[in-house]
């Protein structure tokens, strides 16, 4: 369970950093940050499942 919490924490921090440096108004930055967060989480979980079945 701690790996998932680390993943969520890292994804949150990276999405905040990417959203801060994204060009646009506050609403566009918020939407971009949420998209980046969700992509980090879903892609990481997907890769984890792929590795689980491969190894």
C-alpha cells in the first residue's frame, strides 16, 4: 500500500510542477494538472500490471 501512496504523492507533486510551468490561465493550468496527474497514475498502474504478468 505504501508504494501506491508514494506513486500518488509523486504524481501530485509532478503535476503541480508541470501545471505551474504550463502556459495559460488558471483554469487551463488546473485542467492540465489534473490530466497529468491521472496520466501518471494510470500509466504507472498499467505498466505495473504488464510487468506483473511478464515476470
